[in-house]
């Protein structure tokens, strides 16, 4: 038997009007649990939140790394780790990244898509 009423997980305030992404501040949270590389060497990852279709799209973006304070930035780099055995899994200590995107960064207009670049 299918439920035919309103979505039971939405608060009543959202049932009458759906919020659009462009009207909200959005948090994109990424946690790197483990990594492995195919060849021996020293590696670091750079994570960036961007909209390549809009010049100056990084304005207003905040970034928090691990439990640090949010800073005005749209890009961060992990520490350098060394892959000695290609079958080995490694972990970063700088592994949690929260990008806070300002209102208007993402819109459903084909010109305002948020990209996470690694």
C-alpha cells in the first residue's frame, strides 16, 4: 500500500513552498577516509569549490578544515603523504573539508553549477 499524503519527512513550512538552492547558504562537507595511489611517491590533494562558468565565483565562499575556524577560501591542500606500497591505504590528518557556499552560488539556471575539483 503506497502512502499518498504529503512527504512525512518535510517540515510543514516547506510543504507550501520549496526552497531553491539559490536562496540558501549551502554547506558541502567532504571527508577523505583513505586513499591509495598506483605508484610510489609523495602525494597531496587539493580540493576546490568553484563555478567555472562564473568569473569571481569564489567570492563569499568559506572553508573550514577539520575543526578549525572557517576562513574565506575556496581551496585547500592536504598534507603530503608518502605512498611506499601501491597496495597500501593511507589516511590524511587534514581530512575533513566544509565549503560554505553563499546564497546565489548555486542556481538551477545552467550557469551556476557548483563543482568540487580534486
